[in-house]
C-alpha cells in the first residue's frame, strides 16, 4: 500500500506556518531556519560541506507537517519549540480554521470550542460573552447570526481579525440550517469578501493565496459569490472569488 495522500488543508496549514516563521525571523532560507531551530540536524560531509535533513524545504511547500504537541509519538514539539521565538507561527498552526476545514460536520461542542479560541473582538461578533452555559452560548450564537449577521473589518485591523472571521464564516456555511437560507448567504458572501483582501497580503498567505482561495471555492463556498455577491461592476466574464477583488479591504498598518 502507498503512503496516504496528504489532506490539502494540511498542506496549506504547513505553508502558512512556514511563512509565519520566515516572516517573524526575517529568514527566507529553509537551510538557515533549520540551522537556527535545529542546529543538531546540520552536519558536514566528507568534504566538509554543510548539509541538512532538508525537512524545512518540505515545510516550505507543505509536503511535510512539523512535529507538534497533537501527535502522540512525536520526538519533539517543533511547532512549540519554534513558537518560543516566533509566536505568530504557533498561533497560525493551531488556528481553529484548520479544524473547520478538517471536519465535515460540526457538533455544538465543536462550534463553541472553535469560537472560544478566536480573539475576544471576533468572538463578540458571534456570541454574547456574558453567557456562561453551553445552551446560552449556542442560543446567543444563532441569535447573532440571524439578527446581526454582518461583520466589521476595517483597514486598521490586524491580519488575525480577518483569519478569525474567515474561520467562523466557513464554519457557519457548514451548518445545515444556513446552507439554503438566501438572506444569510448574501451576508456570508459579503462577510467572507471582507477577509480575503487582508489575508491575500498577509505574510502567511500572500505567496499562495490564489491557490488557497481556489481550493476553498471548489470545496467550501463553491458558487457563493456568483449567486449571492451583489456588489459588482461590469465584470461578467470573471467568476467566483476573483470578481470580488474590486471590493477588497487592504490593511493600512505596517509590520514593525
């Protein structure tokens, strides 16, 4: 039997993690990153030339997932080790977006768990944070979607806000009660569009965002924008998420 094919979401997760490490450390060389975080892996051949395991080359293109605390037989928690110096990379790797993309259906406990891992600012768009019981939180979640479905992302917001909202919006699209609700789908289209601009120029997704969005369109939002996104100009020849680029928000802040 051949090796199990890697899930596409895992490929994107790893590429985003590597991009976050590279951005935080300001190093765009797999060899240099391996030497920085795993110097024990760097050896010399018979001619005295340095060589590495080339594992980081695979991380860069998403062909290998770094060891982490969620894998019981991992020798080291590489994600955690790197995260001590690259906080953003650990945030990216453990972001609930990947759980949303991994699962095919969402239980009530799954929904609340994912929401609880988002920033407080993002949570407040979907939950009444005063509620304590699971039932109260779920009721407030459904109430917020039904009554105040539009989210707010402004140019001054950081990239994390957009990533959090994208995870929440994709999760909501997977909840059966909203799949065929025309009014909600219109709001969902506008909400997701608000996240696409910032993420397209984030250091985590900038190098492969088109591939990522194409995959999301094929597997998750499908014809959402063709059927429900009404803010259009004369671009009838453009389909799917690409027709929304004219309305993308671009962050005004700069990384320090």
